[in-house]
C-alpha cells in the first residue's frame, strides 16, 4: 500500500469537554465513515508510538511541557482558558497526537510509504511556550522539525484551514528550508489576527512565508482561483523534498466559527490540488493532518473521509451515498443532513491568468499576496 493512516482509539481522547467546539467525535465519526465506505481497507493503519519526551522539546520549551503535564490552569501558558480548558490526561493525549504526526512523517521519509496521514492532528496554532486556539502541542511543526533533523533539506507546508497557520509560521519564520503557505479568512475578521500578505518570512528566509487572506464569503470558485494563482508557483520555486499539509475543514459554509463559503465539493477539490502538488514537486511524498472543523456531523466526517481516500490513492466519487448505517450510528439531526459525499456543487473556477478583475475582493487578495512574495522568489506577480 502507498498510503498510511496513523490511528489509535486513544487519539480520540483529545477532549476539552462536552460544551467545547473541538469535539473528539470528529475523529471517531470520520474513522467510522471511512471504514464503512471501504477507505480504511485501502490504507495501511498503524498505531502511533509512545511519545518521546525529547521529541516535544524540539519545538516546545521544557517549562511549557511541564506546565501541560501538571494539568493546572496557567494563563501565562494559555492553559485553563475558554479556548484551552484543562482536561484529564491533556499532556498524554496531546503528546500522542504529536507522536502520530511525527510517525506519519517518519514513514514517508523512510520510504516505507508515499503518503501518510494523522487525521487527529493539525494543531497548528500551538506556540513553543503557549497553547492557543484549541491546540496544545504543535504536531505538524514537530513533524517538520523531525524531518529537518533527519536530513530533509526543503519542506513545503500547505495549510487550508480557515484560520491562519500561525504557530507553524512562527516556528519556522526565519528558516529558509521551510516554506509555510496558508490560505485563510482574512485576519482582519478572524482569529488569530495574523496571516497578512506582508508576512513573507524573516530576514534569513524572505519569500518562505506565503499568506493568502481571503474575504468573508469566499466560495469554491474564489478559493480555488486563489489557490491556483499562488500555491503551485511558490511551491515550485521552493522545490520541496516533501510536502506537509493541514486540512482543517472549517472553511465550509456551514461551519459555525468562520465565514468562508466552501462546499464539501470545493474542499475535496482542495485536497486533490494538494495531492497534485506532492505529485508534481516532491515525487509524491506527502504527510497530511486534520485540523479545525466544527460542523461535527454534516461536514467533518465527509470531508476527512475524502481526504483519507485521496491519501489511499482512490478518491471517492462525490455522488457516493452515505451509508444508512452510519447516519443511524451518528444520529445526524443537524439542519443540514446530507445523504451523499457531495453538496452538489460544481467546484469549478476560472484561472487568474485569464484576467484580473480589479473590483473582485478575491482578486485583490490574490494580487496582494503575489506582489508581496513573488519578487522574493524570482517570480513576476503580474504574469
């Protein structure tokens, strides 16, 4: 098999409580749907190894790790807040999530598999010494650090979560080996308030932070237009050896915490586009993780099942019916209650290269990013 899923039941215990948006059922319901649709049969499923304390210290400070381990509220470290309430076993399960993403990276880097995923990961807001935005340990940054420490020369990180991938960008902002690319709702309206186009990397790494800040209400056509107007060009310029990606599905129009307007079909198209980046620019080597997503039954399991099918090398057709047994199992009573793996959207776009519309806020966002970062990469922003 060329695709691997790192998974254990313990990974579903990342649980801030019943009233918190980051519900663990997101992962369990995804795995159940993927199993019932036969996706797991096409993946090698392996358990994450026991976390190595030294691994956490490659990104996070020892004092912060000790504070998480103590499990007591500590606002100085972002612990015990509304976003990041303390829960029993927080350190252990957060460390296991990190270990799972590092294991996915190890499997790809070693050549055991071409593609590997930790659907419970993608905790991209965590900082070296602070929990943030529901994220305790930054598993994707830890995986990138592991790859660097084991000889990987250049890595591209692509983040399609509706929120800016601020933790990963901060950690590698002045490291020219790591390009961080984030497409997100503009920080003028949405947490974490970073990710403007002029954030292009530190003094030693100009051009390796790429931020596309999209206006509220951006739908499939605008999002895909922005992706294809910027991301393949900058990734090609960076020439990564391996691609790492984060796939928060909170860009969906029904997500309660943000304001983009993507359909499930648009999100599926984004996953296929990221897979194509790996095929074109990193010889297929691709490490992926989950992320945000708070429409817990109607969106997240379907979106991430599509992702896992693409990791498995066998994308699901959008018209694939949802198994009746799965719908009964999860008790989907949300207002939007789908019956297939599609929202019935075409998920098409018009290429930016066919012409720029100065009145389009999406096109303004595209051009702002291209003008900010393309020159540092030797690219012409106007072409």
